[in-house]
C-alpha cells in the first residue's frame, strides 16, 4: 500500500497485532456513490450466488478497501485513544483529555519526558492525528456534551471549551458534526 494514510496504518496495525481487535474506524459515506455501488454489488454476488460469485467477491474486497482509502480525513471518525491505549501514549492522552482547554504540546511533552517534536511524531504515528487535531477533538466532544446536557448558550460553551472566537468554534463544530451547534442541540425526530 502506498502512502501513510490513516486507513493504511490502521489496517496494517490491525493485521499485525496479536491483541484483541476492538478498534474501529467509522466512514461517512452517504455521498459516495462508488462505495455504495461496490457494497451493493458485493451483496448481490454473495446472496445471488451464481457462477464465479466467489471470484467476483475476491476482487471486490480490495476495490472496497481502495475506495475507503480515498475517503477524506474529515469523513473518517477514528478513536485515537483506542489506537494508543496499550502504548506509551495512554498517559499523555489521558492528561490531554482532562486539560484539553489550555494544554500545549510543549507542556504535555515536558510533563511526560518527551521533546515536543518527538511527542508530536508519536501522536501522529500512533493515533493518526496531530496534537492540535486531538485537542480540537476533545474540545468539540466536550462542547457536544454541554449542548446535550446544559442550557448554556453557545458562546458560553465555546469559551468554556477553550475557544476565544465564537465564529471559529461554530465553523469547527459544523465541520466535525455536520451541523451547527444550535441544530445539534435541537431534539432529533
């Protein structure tokens, strides 16, 4: 496999590890007609039987994985803590999860005895995310929790989660969850 994308690293790690396989990636594929067509064709071959069905399935599986590797980063949800839970980053990730609001890479590195550059590379290698992406994920997840469980207005939630700019928070939230904070808060039908 070419490149060092998240999907390639995930598959390689899952195939080579001797541990339990309880990690996963979620792909948002609603707008991906080629993926949908591949899966439908695989189902037709599997349930329809027919001559050469197994051979067809044998060739569809690699195509499916190749299409999944094309999915852009923002359309993939990956639990970075699960990826590094058994590794040396578990403590660093736990600290970041608790101090997401104002933690810096330099502070985190010093606390756990790493240089910032080395810790940054470790985080990227083992989680597929940069320090900034991880901190952003923790902030946005906390914001989503506050939207679900409190009556705080979005400006207060943004500030509480470490965002100085309400507009920046709004854009990042919409990018992550596919809807505005207000729409996220509304009860879903």
